[in-house]
């Protein structure tokens, strides 16, 4: 499988020693379950996109410090490409910012959350089990780091999971788009490092609660299996 990484931001140089950049994180996430893939990176934040959607068998879009509703040229270009992927029913995994972009591009609504920062490890209550969600889980614990979230799903979206802070955590569009607000590619070590670096912008009680939440294990391996099985289905 030729997998295109639509990179919407960069990892700060000070954090690279933890887990590398986004491409390293995706390779590590999927490597144990999908060893037969080649990762091709596109710097979407620098207006670099595939010449045509057929360049790769499937795509994964990552997070960003930007908001999908900002009026940046590259963000509009990215939205247009997501629409193209949808028209061709091309497999696409959207993570965080890219999850929000799927919702916006498909007619949903993305806003700054009135609930504040969503950070740390949180449970997603699954709303339904698809064939590729194997092993099946009634809830899935993953890492979150976001201020914006999907407040209205696209008309044809199928909700697969949510929680009190973020009701629209995970959904699909047809059999080709899988959209996740959480960061399955982040390790606990990387998330702790990231959270500690944001002490000036995240309220202290929220930050401390986030760090405490990461004492329990997460379902990264199970989510990696789900993603692999979705992309191959």
C-alpha cells in the first residue's frame, strides 16, 4: 500500500528526540499491523499536495495548531483536496485538524469548544461496531489535544464514538473516510512532553488533570489495528 501523509504542521525541533516527526509517528503506529506500506509525505502547510488523488492508495491527514475555519490559502487547498478524495471515494484517515476538515468540507460545523481544552487521555464510548473495528471495544481510551471540535456532523456521517467533552469524537463517511478527533499516533511520552510545554496556555487544573489521566494505559494498539483494517477493507 502506498500511503500519503498529508502533513498539516511540523513537530517542534525540541520535541523530535521523543518520537521523531509525524511520519515517524505514523510509521510506528501502523508498522506492527501494516508492514507492507510505503509512506509518502506531502507538506500541505506549505501548499504541497498530490498532483492527483490517484498518486497514493490511501491517505492520512494529521493535526495542526491552526483552525480549519481560518482563511489561509493552504487550508482552502486542503479542503478542496478532501472534497476530491470524497468524490473519488478514496480511503482517508483524518486525525484531529484533519478530522475537523473532513467535517467542514462535507458540510458539518467546526467551532472553538465552549468546554475549553480537551487534553490528556479520555475514553471514547463507541456508538456502534463496524466489521473493521476488531477487536471490538465498548470504549476506547486515546490521547487528545485540541481546542476546536466538530459541533455538527455532516448529513451523511455515521457517528462511531464520543464522550461528554467531545460528543463527535469519531465518525465515518461511507466506507472511505474515517475521522478521529484523538491522536492515535501520539505516545504517552510525547503527550506528556507536549503538555508540560504548554503550561502558559493551558489552565493549571486542566493541565494537571490531563497529566494524571495519562497514568492509565491507552488503547493505541487496538486503534492501530482498527485503522489498518479500515484502510485495507
